[in-house]
């Protein structure tokens, strides 16, 4: 499959169909092609064979999709930056990527930028001036070219640019696309995930390839329940794509059910642990829907495992599985000596295949630390050490947490996610996050943040004592959090995940 050609073909065949709905504004497939062609032609006319990456700053505006496609048609990798990013982080990304073009859809003031900045007004002029012109296919992104770069947090405090090639994106899409098919050809996909988070790739590219309508839920909607639910009610969403945290936020309201979303067929989750409580609630509210759980690091292009969650899994002693390995790549579990572990044993997840990133942009040190190359009859393949732990049973992978979420406290080794999972077993706890509290780089105790799924008519310290007593029946005493804070809801970061960094700051 040629990704760009196929999307162009969809745009031509369904030119009058709505590609995206954003509040009171719509974008048709015909407009998407016409405007992305015009912008691509502008980029080629100004930069020619120069392949330097292009920064695209904005949130969920139609121009974001247009700009993504324009970059791929003009041979440039794009770097999406969400409007929620602080200025210092944007500055770090610019310093790292050294773009010559900054598409400023979100209208931010950029100090001392040496390249060209395109405002929304500039884009309108370009769409008009280059209207009807088509970029030559010779400029289109090719297999080993970098298609997009996403900047993730770095341990040094500086973000790392993950380079995803066209071949990697295509490898992921060819495997995962069948999971996303719905009964109606012109059904609606939820477009809620930030473009700076790789799960958004599912809505964007698989949605476009299937000719779907993308219904946008933006950050203002998620901050206002009334606005959010009014939009969901008119969305006609058939395919839900989000983190578990976003769905957890929605199920707090009992009206989040089949009446609100009568067209809903599938719900897909990734980015965080999917709890049995959430799955159980969703089945109760929506009845006969498919719930799909997926797992994958940004460095391996969105996902490397997936599975449809059935109701039997809710009664298993195992957690909700992260699924079967993708069919066109290799996923293995290794011990500390990098030998594959036996079935049922815990190991670090390594992934090897065409879906793996070629490394971090202009960061050879971190690339060598986390990536490797293998050579076999299948040719040279890139590999990535995820830092995530899992075990495998009957070809199905089960997530066990981060390798670096293991801590030592008073000589005892503790996996923080083990504590979290046991807190979630308490019937009155909706979700839990456990964090280490350090003094002079030494862990002195662990703390837990929890949300409750039913009101307990006691003062917070008494509820905290109850939690300690109840979880003490499941865990040894050294694993019981010293401090427990009860929240109405968890803070959510740009990627729609629980903001652990914000919670950690709250402990200082």
C-alpha cells in the first residue's frame, strides 16, 4: 500500500464526504486534498530538495491535518507540537530539530526563530495562490524517509525526537487496520488524542484510509463536562480511541452510555493500564460493543500488541492482557542477560522489525542506549528495548509495569505498579497511582493517590486508614503506602494520560 497515494485516492473518490468535524466547522476530503496539495507545492517551491523537518504548532484545527499531508507530499518529516506545550519545551524542540519552517496554526510568539513562520493568514493565501496545483510524486516521502517525529520526555530534562519512517508507519497500519473496521463505510472516528501523542495516528491515518469522518474533541471540551457531553451526543461516534484515563473521566457521569453514543461499535484503549473495573463498567453501559486493548512504545510506532477484551478476562486472576504480538514484527521477552525467558516468566519487552524507529534525532548517545540492530535472512532490522516488563501465556502478553518503576525501600524491592494493582482491587477504589518520595536521592517512603467510585462518609484521614487496613490484607507491610491522598479526579497531561509529574510535585 502506498499511504499517500491511497489517501489521495480516497479524497478524490469521496471528495464531497466530510473528513473532519470540529465544532461548527467541517472539512471535506476534497478540501483536504486540494489544500494539502497547495501547501505541499508552496513548500517545494521554497525548499526544493531540502528535507529539514517542519514544525506544526496547533491543537485540533483542520489545518493540522492539511499540514501533515502537505509535509509528506513535499518530502519533509513533520513535528507536531500541541498548544499545551510550555514555551521552554518548544524552544528545546526547535533547538534539537533545527527546522527552517514553523507552521504556526496556534499563533504563538516565537522568539529569535531563524526560519520562516507561516501564520493562519499566510496559509489562507497559500491555499488560494497555489490552488489547483499538484506536487510532483517524486517529492513524496519514501520508505526510509522520516515521516514524523514526536518529542518525548528525556531523563536529562531535554525532550528526545523519535524518528518514525514511512516504512515504520506503513508496517503498523497494515497490521492494525483490520481492528478498526466498522459496519458502516461512512462511520465516525473519535479524534480526541493530542497530535503530539502517537495514538492519534490511528484516528488520522487509519481513519483517512478508511474514508471515515473524524469528530474532534478538543482540550476545552474535555475541561467542560457540559460541552464535552453535548458534543459526544451529536458525534455519532462508532470507533472510540483514547487513553483509559479519558474514559475513566467520562464514566463518572452516568449519562455516558448507549443512549449518548448509540452508534458506538468499538472502543480502543492504549497508553496506560486498562483496568477490569473500567471494562466492566463499559460493558454494563454499552452492552454489545468490542473493547480493544493495545500496547506499544512511541519508538515502535504506536502499538506492538493488541487484543479484543472478552468478558471472561474480567474473571481471570490475570490482569487485562495487552494482547498478541503484531504479525509483521517480532516481540520477545528477555532477562537481564538478554536471553529470552520461558513462557510465564517475566522479562523486558524487546521489539524488532520495520515498525521500529531508526533512533532519536541528533541524539546518538540515547539511540545507542535504547536501540540495536539485528541481521538475519530477513535483512537488517532495527530493535528497541522498551524498559517495560511483561510475561506471556498462550501467545498472549500481560503487562507487568516499568522496569524503572522498581524501587528499593529499606532493602526491599518494590514494583510500584504491583501496589497500584492491589489498591485497584478494593471495590471502592476507582483508580490508584503510587509514587516514591525521595530525600537526597534515596526513597524514604511511598505515597498513593486514589479516586473512589463511591462516597465514604468519613473524614479523609479515616478513609486513608481504611485503605491501608484493607490493602494490608493483600500486601506485605513494607509495600503499604505511608501517605494516601484522595482525589476527585486525576490531573491529565497533554497525551491524555494521568499526569504523574504533577502528582509527584504535589508530594514535595
